[in-house]
C-alpha cells in the first residue's frame, strides 16, 4: 500500500500534473491542482461557493477546538445567536450533527466539523491545526472556557437540596 501511495504521489506531484494526491481527513484524496481550478470551473460551468463569513469561521473554530457542541453552547461562546450561521454550515456540509446531549433538556444535537471541512482546509486531522493556546491569549481563552461552562450549566436541571 505504501509503495502504491508513493508511486501515485510521485506521478501526481505538483508541477507534473493537474491532479494532486493529498493526505486529508485520515485518508488520501485525488484533487484538482489549485493552478487548474479556474479551468475546471469553466468546464463544469460553476463557480466556487461564496466565501465564508467571519461568523462562520468563528462557529467552525468553536466546533473544531471545543466540539462537539450544542447550538446554544456555540451561541454562548460567541455571545450572539448563531442559528443562521450553523444552518448555513450544515447546508454546506462543514458541520454535522454527531449525537445528542442527553444531559440537557430536550437532548439538543451536538455539532462538530466534518471530513468535508478537513478536506476543504487540506488537513489530515484535527491535529494539523495549531493548538488553541498558540492562537488566543490566555485571558480570552479563560473567558471562552467560562462561557462554555455557563452554557453547560444552563442545560442541567437544578440539583435537589
């Protein structure tokens, strides 16, 4: 298997072909070379999807670094209602429901990033992303963790005395 992958990687090396062999989402994918993307789009007569908004990037970061999370936990971390952004990311296949939070009233869906998200970012796995501590100041990270804790506690039934 390793030998076959090596041969494919050599055959489809950048600059040698319009196709690339990439390691993504724990597997391998043959994809169009970015240098050929516009020609393929013209051939397929379709354009790239609209770029993601800043809010969409924030929701994806929440799911990537703290997921799986409920919609209300995502909104709690961001400090604003995120339902419309979450719906858009679900429609695009970048977020998916991966279970339910059975401890919360109504058992809300848990959301997490998808393999399509990893493929779109060129990541083989979550480990390809830098640690959150290297991206965010410790004070901000403490605020995010506090918001997550508040969102989690808001879903639990009160303890009996």
